C-alpha cells in the first residue's frame, strides 16, 4: 500500500514536471514570437519605402479640398482609435474615388499664390503624435502612395513616453516623404473644469483627465482662468502673458528638437476661435497663430475647404472609429457636393437585396447599412414579398445614436408594415395599418446578443440569446402581405442639443440568417462557419498582442 501511494505521488510529480515543461515551451515560443513581432514593428517604423512625388502639371482644381484628421490608430480599434483594417478600407475607398493627398505646401500655394490642386484633393493628418499611428499607418501610406501630416504636442517632445513619437522618429518619418509634421499646440491641459456633481477643478492635465468625471471644461488657451463662480482670477495682462508663454515655449521647443517650426497648426479645442469666445483671449491666440504658422485648421465637423476660406480658419472632419467607409464617403459627399461611389463588398450577397436609400456594404458576416444624411436608409430582400412567414436570426450591433429597424410584411403599395425598431437598447414593435397610423404594440429591453424573430401568420415571437422576450404577439389582420427590409436612420436631433451630432448612421446586422418558417428554406445567409469563427478569435488575440507590443517596445 505504501508503495502504491508512493508510486501515485511520483506519477503526480511527473505530471507537474510535464506541465511545467509545456509551460516553459509555450512561454519560450511566445517570447520568440514577441521578439520577432517587435523586430517587424521596428522595421515597419524605421525602414520606409520612398514616397513618389505627384505630377502636378495636370492639376486644375481652383475650388477647394477636403481635410480628414484621425485621432489615432490601433490594430483592433477602440472608442477613440480607429482599427487599422477600418482605416485601410477608408483609404481604399478614397483612392478608388480618385482622391489624391496633397502636401502642406500645396495648400499654402493654393491660398497664397492661387496655384491649383488635383480635382479631388485630400489633406490627410493624424493627431496627438502617437507611435502606433505612425507604425500602423505607414504601410497604408506606402500602399496608396499617400502623404500625411503627423501632429504633436510640443511639451511631449524629448520626454520618455513610449506611446508618443520623439524628435528622431519624426525626422526619420519626414525623410521618407510620406510624412510631414504639424502641431496640436504646446500642451493638452484643461481649465475651468466642473465634474458631473458640480465640483470645480481649476486645472487638469491630460494624463489626469480621465480620473475625473468631467461635465464641462475648456482648453488652456481658450479662456481666462476662472474661479468656481466663473469670475476671472487673472487680468488681461496676466492672461496674455500666460497665452504668449505657451506659444513661446512651442516655438522654442520645436526649434530646439526639430530645427524648425511646423507650418500647420490644429488648435485644441476646435470650433472655439472666431466663434463667440472671449474676444480678448481670441485676439491673443490670433496674433500668435498668424505670426508662427501658415495654415490653421481651427474647425472640426465639416470636410470641405473652399478657395475663399480663411487659411487660418480651415476645417477638417475627424472620422469616428465606428464609421464605415460608406459613412465617410456619405459625409464627404454631403460636405463637398463631389460625386462619390460607395463600397458594396461581396457582390454575390448584394444580388439578393435591392437598395432603396443610402448605401450598403456586405463585409464578411456583416450587413452595414448607411443612411443618407438625416434620412432613412432602406434595404429590401428581393422576392421576400412572396414569403409571408419566416424566421430571422441576427445580431444588431450599431451604436446607440440611431435607429436600426427590421421591416416585416413591408407593403410599399399599401403603405403598411410591421416594424421592429431598436433604439438605445429598447426594441419597439410598431404596426402601420392602411390608414398610415403607427401604433406601438410592444416594448422590450434588449442588448446586442443574438435575436431571433419568428413571423407566422398573424403572430410575432421574439427571442434574445435563446430566451423568449414575447411569444405569439397578435397584430392587425390587414398586415397579411409584404416583404422584408432592413433600415438605418439617425436619431432625431433636438433644437436644444449642443454640438454637431451625426446625421449619418450605420446599422450593423451580423450573422444574418433568414429562412422560410415552414419549409426552412434559406432565403439569405451570411453567417460565418465554425472555421471562420475560430480564425476570427485568433485574429482578435493577435491584434491585442500587436497593440501590447507596440506600447511596450
């Protein structure tokens, strides 16, 4: 017995040794991979191809140009950083539409000398001087032969912050021809801050801003320093000295670290100067900007700059990380009036549908339906009006800023339908009968898990994550015919809402499967196979690893 127990202990010890060897082997391979990945990233960052200069003899555009500015890039994307894959899609559709990037000097010559630009001129930039933006965007600039401006904060130059580009990096990028250097200012500091409880904080640096639940704030250069009651705590001379000091430090730092002052400025924050701010503070900024820079992108929200625009009050659009390529093109068309084409994606899947408003992209297992500005985008499933009963499996994944809808029994001739509308995680069942009167039949809370819709005769059932939300909900008997459609619509913007809210919206329908209720005949499917799902999982893990490597090495 003792021998048996001893043998069992030895066997257990051997198991642990075997597991340790496996862990060691796995860790070794992970370390080898990380060093290999780091070497690739370093190579991507510092071994550039050479930019091919554009032939300018055929340029004839004396009307204007569009400007785009991205906050930053990562492999997987976030609430503030666009995913590299999404950036590539956007740059690709710009290239396909004939857009050509222009340099800072091209824009300066356009305004100061009246020299022409290419027909579809694009000024492209990346803000905040991020290392990951440089590394991940570099290959895309090379692919499309695009030129971009990287913008920095001067007080970050020469500091040991790994996520930010340093002078030697910036100068190396400039040498490649793909990059130019611009400025976001000296510092990113917030003043006159109030949190959501009304507590006043006089000054917060960028690194500490997220620690406070700030409701209202201003940028360091955009106002007098004030107390909690909004009363200035500095006089005009003190305010001017403070603002002049920031511009002096900016000039001094750029000259010391780079050997020159950039020509382009994008102030933080946008839309304040020349827009009703304190005129004394505005004047102090205006004098410094015009003495230091040749171009100033002061505004954000509109993409197009015309010849008669003020070169010190230019505008750009900052595409949101959740924007599809078609949202970007819809925005450019809205702002510039230029003719554009949209990205369709999988042409074979697109044949099953009829687009009746907006733009649609069939991207892998997603149907991305983009609304026109302020209107509804509509996508009708061909021949679905001959199939009154069906079962729909899908995942709805758009942002909360709009309405994502599924039309059932959609009869265009009668003007009748049964509609499921998802807005702010609330799903409403709405019937519109022959008198065109809309009636809400049901409201339920939902999330972005998979939902299943069953329509059988005059009864509607809905499941979420295989749990019933309601079953056999009756509706008006007049809704006995009609097809199926998907819809996308921006939410209504109220007059008292501040800021430029988006009037273009993407509905995102993932893993869509539509089958006839009785026969289970598939009417449409774009679902991923098990192998594809596994590949996606590995891909997401790889993206996270790359992001970590960029931030670490």
